[in-house]
C-alpha cells in the first residue's frame, strides 16, 4: 500500500437515522474514514456500535424507510455514492464494491444453484456469455479453494458446509474484480478451524488481487492478524482510528483500552476472571451532545457531559475522539 496514495473510498460526515414509532434512532453520527488501494481496514466495536449500519449505508443496502442517510458523502473515485440513485448503486454493487455478509446460509438463495449465483453478476455487469460465465465461475471456485469446482457449480447451497458456503460468498463478491471488498463479520458463524481457513484465504486473495478490504468484526484478535489500520466504533461514531500496531500498543480512548482488556490472555493465573465492560451501549434518540461512552467510562469528567468530543490527531496517523488525555490528565 503506497504512502500518500489517493483513497479508493473516502467517507465524510456520514449520518444515518432510523425513523421508528418510538422516534428517531441516530445509528451513524458523523462518521469519516478513508481506504487506500490495497489496504485492509478493520472495523471493531460491540454489537450496536454502528459498524454494519455504516457500511450498509455506503451502498444503499438499508431498507428505506425506516433508514435514512441524512448527510455526508461517500466518494468512490470521483462519484458520490449518495447522489447516484438506486440505478447507479446497482451498477456499483458487485462490480466495483463487493459485499460478503455475515450468514452465508441466508445470503445465498436456496432455490438457485451456486453456479447460477456466481454467474449472475458476471453476465449482468461484464456482459459475459453463458459459457464464459460458467468458465469464470469455475476459476472463482478454484480461487477460493473449493475442490472439484466444475461439478459443484450444479449444487445448491444446502449441499455445502458452512465454511464452503462462506467461500462461495467470497467468490461471488470477487466475481467482477471489485476495487473494494466489504466483509461483514464473515467468520462469526463458523467454528474456529474454519475461521482460520477463511482468514488465510483472505490474506492470499488480498496478496494476489491487491484489492482494498474493509473487515467488520468484534474480534480484536482477527484484526491484529490481518489489518493495516483499525477503526474503533462506539455509539455510532468513530472513537479511535490508526495503524493496528499503534492503536493496540498505545490505545488512547478508554473504550479501546477496555476492549483490549476483555481479550482472553494465554498466559497468567488460571483463576483470573475475564474482564467485562460494565453497562450497555447507548440507543441514541438524538444526535449526541455528550460523549456516548461517558456512563461507562472510568475517566469521565464534567466536560464529557457538556460536549461530544471531536477526533483529534495524536500523531503517526492515529486519532481519537476523547477529552481525556491518555498520557495523563485531561485534554
């Protein structure tokens, strides 16, 4: 990944609201980030932190209503994906941005063969003939490590194991050689051995194809092993962002520190208890005017209740949205 490269994806001040019977839920609040060519960005945070909603907002994948992307820009090259309309987004999805969803059993259509589902974007976006799409589908299944690929094109999703179905989903996402691949917790439903196989596969494919990847997960160990940068989300906004080594070795936000402390340790006293973060993530009925982590934070002080912190640069591509100064004292 070249330093100073022009981002392939540049998101600025993204805001997404859900209009419910109980009122508005502000799920994504002024989220900004970019993604360089060939880079892998890890996005972490608890359930409800806004990870998936943010990424689905980029491609218009949320049901509207109730979801509404109110503000921001999502630049893919020189186009703002929030302004190209549904027809424009259909051309981008699968062709320029691939998406791997969390559960392959519900994401794959059970009544169509795997071969049909891989070939469909090839014929739609690239104009391939039936024979060309079939040959390319075989190549893609081989690429993601499915044996006897040509024969298996005629199989249905239920005839594949969970790990193999996830490989099929990756093959579909890669079919049109997209510039960006977004993977939304793609190993969560798989056992540990299969998770490791999928992670190794992604590393290999990234090396071969050179595409930029956004990997959404709640597993910090996964991010430590595959990502260049990490973006920590909480309360629908970015709490901290920076190079993986820097953020993990020098976390600046109390939430990041708390997440790292909850990771199981391989060494230490056997009777040591797992750490937990007390409390629950907030459900935001309005745009936050105070720090959303304040109620769970051991370092909160008066300013945290009065003012939602903005992200500030603390060096080496590392920024944090927090009033507390991790080096000691308050900011």
